[in-house]
């Protein structure tokens, strides 16, 4: 255990290392991809429910939203791959 009352120096700081922009972007891109997948799944679930209720226009919009999220994910995945190649 670290004794906070001692008087000598260790020669190092007790602060976390700074996170680089690349490291932060990698985590963000991973999170956004997962988040978009979750939304796409929810949109598809509600699209099916809308279809069952005869709400075809709503169902179509939800399908388009799910497809758009997955298209966005392809772009995010390309960015993530590019980022990882540089690192």
C-alpha cells in the first residue's frame, strides 16, 4: 500500500498517460459502429411491427433508416481500418 505520509520522491508522476487522438478515435469508432448496429436492429424490429399493423410507409422509412445506419457503419469500419493500419 502506498503511504501518503512519506517524504521522499519516486521520480515519477501518478497520472495516467495521455490518450492519443488515434487511440481515442479507435475507441469512438468501435463504439459508434456497435451503437449503429444496435439502432439498425431496433429499426428492423419496429419495421416488422409496423408491417404487421399495415403501416407500410412507416415500415419503409424504418427499413431505410436501418439500411442507412449499416451504410454509415461501412464508412466507419473503413475509417477504423485505415486508422489501425497507420498505428
